[in-house]
C-alpha cells in the first residue's frame, strides 16, 4: 500500500476513533502528560532526548518515553502508522518535512497556534523552518533543531599517519586521500550499509557534482533529463568509487557504530549528518583536536535536515495540556541550546547565544546563512525534507541497490528516473 493510500485510510480510521471517544474526555485536571514516539536511541541522541524529558518533568509534566530503534526513522514511521490505525496515536511524535503536511492533511495534528502566537514563533523561526512546521497557515509541529547532512567526520591521528595534511575539498582529492589512508592500513571510509545511509552519501555527491540548482531540478522537480544526465551518471561513478573504500563489514552496520570506528582510529573518515557529532560529544571528544568536521566537497552547498515534534490530536485534558507545555518548552532558548549541544545540531530558533557551541556548530550556522542567501541551501531527500514517502523510498531503493551490486552508472540513472516517475502521486 503506497504511503498516500495508507494515510488516507489512516485518516478515516483516525477521525472515527476521535469522534467515538471525544465524549469520554475527562474533565479531571491531572498533571500535563505526553507520550513521545521518537528514534533518538544512539548514545548522543539518547542524551539529547533525556534532556527534553528532564526539562518537561522539571516543568511538572509526566513523560512517557516511546523510543523505536532504527536510524533514519523508517521503523518508527511504521509504528506510528499502526498506532494511528489502531486509534491510539502517541501525543508527540518526531516527524519531519512533507510527512508533517501529510499527517496534517489527514486531520491528525493538533493546532499549536495558541502557543505559537503567545510565544511569537513567527519572529523566532527562519522561513525555511516555518515552511516545514506550518500547514494551512497554522503551526502543527515544533522544530527542535537544524541538522546538516553534508559532513565528513575525520580522525586527525589517522590522517597524520597516512600522510594526509587535511581533508580535501574536492571529490578527486578526497579519493586520493582515501588511497593514502588505505595504503597506511586503515579503513578509508567508515560506513553503515543501510539504505538511508547509502542515500545520505549519494545525495552529498549529487550536490557536490551538480550543484544546488541541479540537485533541486533532479531530486525536487524529478526532471527526467536531469535524472538521466551525464552529471547524474558522474555522481553514480563517484558513488561507486566511494564504495571501494568501505570495509566488507559495512553491510547492515548502524551509523553510530561507523562513527565509533572513526572515533577509535579504525577508520579515517565517515560521511554522515551531524548527529554523528552527538556521538563524539557524548564520548567527551573535542572538535578540532579529537575529530575534524569538514563539509563534503560542493560550491557552498548545505543539505538541511530538521527534526520536529508534531502533536497528534489526542483525548484527555492532561494530554492536551502536556502538548502545550512541551511545545513551549522545545522552542525555549535554554532548551534549544542544551538539546542541540547534545544532539550535534544547531538551534532551529533564531538568536540562541553561540558561545557554548563548538567550531563545527559555528561553521554550520555560518554556512547555513551563506547558503540561504546564496541559493545553495537544499533539503535532504535521504532525511525526508525535500521528499518523503514513495519518492524518497525510490531514491533509497536505487541508491542501496546500486551500492550492493555491480550496476552501471548508465543503468542506475535509467532506474532512478523510472522509479521516481512511478513513485509520483
Ligand atoms: C535523521 C534524524 C536525526 C537522527 C538520524 C539518525 O533522520 O533527523 O535526528 O536521528 O536520522 O537516526
């Protein structure tokens, strides 16, 4: 069942369940309560989620934690759909990008405008984030962060032993450095062979090889000529080169175990979003000395990912009150600072003081500003910002099939164009 058909059926089931039980809404005023469905289960992520939990409890709330392991969130999305289908949605859910609009379109999300108006969110959120968390002019989710996808995480000790002075800023230079790291007896790129991780690497290469306009035309507009172009073929050719620098144990490896390989000096580099920095932070590692963060090669590109918490329509004054308390808390300056220090991301809220953030976060903030002004900011497909549902699924499928086969670049671009065309609504 395609994502859209599922959600239409889900929407109907949801409406029925809500009508059937709304009469049962109790008037007793218990403590504000939230059940939070999320997939922040790695070391760094869990610390960040625990921060949100302790702040909510400090505000007098009761937090019911519902973590679903599985990086990239596909396992969590399956749990969410079954919970809504059963007429028992969690009150607060980590979802992103077009998925927020899809759930809002089904009438599944609560209107947060009372909190947003009282707290002045319109002045506190950049336009590209407002676009994600608003539906029909109303706030239906609250953004917790801005993650950058197009990063290289490197171990300076390994680079030094391999005679690599710095992480190169071209793909050819990167592969030449990988050759040196391999010759020195280290794994050049730590990687987890999972579809969303393969797609994460591929989208950074597409941005680097084609630029932001090409990225948006090919993966946003699904322009057939761009998807089948020599530029896209070149991207797959580089993706094949990347695959040659990954160890045989990569298949199925979780992303944070790949990060640990860089941290422990088994591997030289990892291409991954800055939730990987949360792992270094959790291990007490320092940016610039214990690890390096360098954007993947591109012309001032920036691949944006942003996590939000969407509040599903639920019954019970305690749960509705809990949603309002949580939404206000998440957009608070203090929370936006502490959560993002742990998470490896930067605040979604404008104007949070920079002084506690490290050089990687500062670079992300500065590069985001440059990319926003220069038109080189793009939304991630691998992480459900530019695309979600079936179209994103097609991108992940082709990326991982190519990575795990000897498929040619010519065949890959033909398959990508065909699968994305078929996935369109
Ligand atoms: C991303 C999500 C991040 C992190 C990462 C690894 O999609 O936005 O917060 O969880 O997956 O699971």
